[in-house]
């Protein structure tokens, strides 16, 4: 009888240990480079832009990329900005102005405010925060007041929009953050 009890105890401990080992595995949901530092920034909803049409102060101003991914400049139809770089948007605006109003328009587009990032989970103040250039996960956590005492600090879960797809990945604290990212700091088990 004692042998059966010991065998049952060993079996239970083995099953519990293998279950915990499976929980501790933190493999990436989707492996993919986090972004090339030299890759140009692409625009999306929430970005704020300064558009300057030289010699035309009535067409120049501050514009936001709306939910449909477009900007509305006076006297021309909405111009699609989602997924474009600032130089591609400049060319699109110049083309639209050149077809309807001006000869050889000279257009400049600058990002004045990047779309925010979001941080959730085991941080002191979860929420939406303004993006800062060269931000890492560690600096994003610092902006959110730091880790809570229950936080898993070695890896975090990041969800990022790449083109028309959402990419999910588990990264360490030194990974770069991009505008629009959602960072989830998960709870540690022990």
C-alpha cells in the first residue's frame, strides 16, 4: 500500500512539474525582426502632420490622419496617407494639387506628433501615452510608472500593425517601440 502511495505521489509531482514547465515557456508568437532602424516611418491614423504648400498659405496647415487613413486638405479631395512615408505623401499631395489647382506645386510634409502607444497589464499606470523617438520597452514602462510588483520583467508581449496585418511578439526590455504599438506586461507566476 505504501508503494502505491509513493508511486501516486511521484506521478502527481511529475505531472505538476511538466505542467509548470509548459507555462514557463515564452516562445515568440510570431518571429519577425522588430523593425529596421533605417526603415522609413510610415503614416497611419493618429499621426499629426504639418503640410506646407510653398507660396500658398491657405493650403498649408496642421492636419491629422483620420480613421480612414486620409488627410483632408482644402480644395482637393481627401488624400490617402496610411502606409505612406512623408515623401510619398508629399508626392501624392503635389500630384493632386497639380491636377486641379497649381502648376508645379512644391509641397513639404513633416510629422509633428506621432500616434500614441498603449501599455497594459502589470505596470503602475496602464494607458495611452505619446510616442517619443528612440523609445524602448524599458522607457515605455518607465513612462507608465514602472513595473508592478507582480510583473514579469524579462519579456513583454507587443502587438504591432505591419501593413494590413497585426503581428504579435514576445520581446525583452531593450526592444524598440514604434508608434501605435500595444505593450502587454504580463503577470509572473512565481
